[in-house]
C-alpha cells in the first residue's frame, strides 16, 4: 500500500467533520455555534470579509492540491458497496460517505448502490478488486455469506472496512464502524416496560414490523426487543418483514389491521420509513396510535421526518440509529495510511427520543438510560 500525505487541509476537514459527528447532542452543537457568533452586524461584516478571503484562498489551495494529487495518481481510491436506497437513514449514510470521501478531501470514490441485492453486492466488491482500489467499504445487506469474497479482498491486499451492519461469519476485515442494534432493541423494550407501568397498562400485545430479514440491524433489534418481551411475559402476536421500506411497512400493517383487529396495543416498526407506511395503514383502518391513544407506536432510526412524527404525537418513542459514520471510517483509513492499527470496532453514539410525557426512567442491564426531548432545535439538527 502506498503512503500518502494529504496535507493540512484534509486534517482540518476531518477535525471539523469529527466535531460535527462526535456524538454530543446535535442541539447542543448548534447552540454552541450560535453563541460564538459576533454580537453586532457591523462586527460580523468586519470579521466575515477577511474570513471570506481566507476561505476562498484555502479553497483554491485545496483545489490545486486535489488537481496535483489527481495528476500524480495520488487520490486514495475507495470503493463503497452500499446496501441500497430504501430509507431516510440510507440516504443520510450515502450522503455522509460521499461528502467525506470527496475529491476535495483527497479521495476517488467508486460508489455502488446495490439495491438490496446480495449477489449484486458481492459483484460490486469484486469489481473494486478489479479496479485495484486502495480500500473497500462494505455495508453488508445480510450478515452471512461473506468469507469467500472477503478472502479474495485479503488475497488482493485490499483492506476492508465494514460500515453499519455487521458481518457475522468472517473476521477478514480491518475494522467495523456502526451501531449496537441489540442495545437499540433492548432500549425500546425496557422503555416500553417503564412507560406501560406509568400508564397502568399490564398486558402487552405487540405486532412487530421487522427490517430486512438477515440484516444484522434486523437481527439485533429483534433479539433485544424479544429478550425484554420474554422477561416480562409479553405477547408478540406476529413479526413480519417490511424490508425497511415505507411500502413494506404499509403492506404488513394493512394485513395486521385485518388479522389482529382490536387485539393489539403496541406496534414496533424497525425503522421510521416502515412506521410512515404503518401509520397510513392504521389511518385507513381507523386505528388510533401515539401518546394517549389505543396503540403505542415504537420506531427506530429517529431521522428528521421520524422526529417530526414524535413531535406531532404520532410516534410514541423513537430509538436513534446514527448514520453519520463516514468520518469515523475516514479516521480508520488515515490510521492505515499512517501505518497504525485502528480499533477493530467503533460504536456510534445514539439517543432515545420522546416528548416529555413519554420520557420515563429505565435501565438496560443496570445502566440508567437518558432520554432526549424532541424540540424544534433537536429536529433541526437531526439527519
Ligand atoms: O435502520 C434502516 C436502513 O442498517 C441501520 O437500514 C441500518 C438500517 C436502518 O434501511 O432505515
């Protein structure tokens, strides 16, 4: 592997990206930036003019560096085999990678949207090997079936970084950056227990709309929630996949509304897009959901549109999954460039969201969990 120096510009960009995604609450980050701004308009204009010149100079410098790096063939070649485009979460993940692995930052990115097709994803990885990229990033559609193609990457001497979902049957990758999906499922379950207790609800009859079957995000969220359900003796009436899509969520919920009419008081959607579809189906069937209604609606991801539905009193609680992992993947690549050994696992920081009346204290394995109130500022700062 060739070693490259990316210069000060890249280092600065990384620092800013990392600061923006470092896991502090989004609203706090925004508030801090606002407080630091100059007090008067005049002062603002004065400081902004030279700042604009410096920025322009920096940009020209960076553009020159990029051109030079390109001419020397020095851009770092990265192939990214993305799952698809099924959800708001996925759109944010793609954008995060395309922003971080841009030419301006010293990268040449080959991006493949695998459209949720496992075979196409393996082919994408093989095409990256043929292109002799420097690094391969994979977000594995499903958790199994990876050892052969990862061995091919290893034999070609191309380090692989796994992002988001996990690979469960091979350790032939350098690092993984993503979320603890089982913790998300446990959080949803333990929150539900605490909230049901507060509301005096003693019997839970839950319908689950799961994510794409075999994806580690689906497996982890199901395992976590089911563990809690078993502990408290809840009834899980059914679990069918909505494939992490709005259309899938709507279709499954339409069937549920017919098969389980009047029999359920909890709906768990394993992502916000499924929840959007499920809400349409419940609206059409005349089922009331959200705080104070017949049905408690739980969702995962906490994208902007999901949090708006929490604020509107439709989704009762939303358990975040943070898609802005690319800056941390870049950190891994930079460590490899510097000949250092990166951490094998990097976890994203996430929050659990609700409105004040639905914020109840709960624990996961004896660890007290904090919940975040959904406000305009929180929504504004979300992905
Ligand atoms: O929750 C869902 C997306 O893998 C964590 O995939 C990700 C999941 C996310 O389609 O919205």
